[in-house]
C-alpha cells in the first residue's frame, strides 16, 4: 500500500471515532511531517 493510502486509512479510522474528516486528515498530516 502506498503512503498516501496509509494516510487516508488512518484518517478514516479517526473519522470512525467521531473526528471530522478534515481534522482527522490534518492530524495524520501533522504526524507524518514530524
């Protein structure tokens, strides 16, 4: 699986926990940048 798909999967898991998609994607993006 590509890095992009892994990031999307992580974001969707956060969405499943009730976090809005944009916020979830931002969290994943910030984690990748570190």
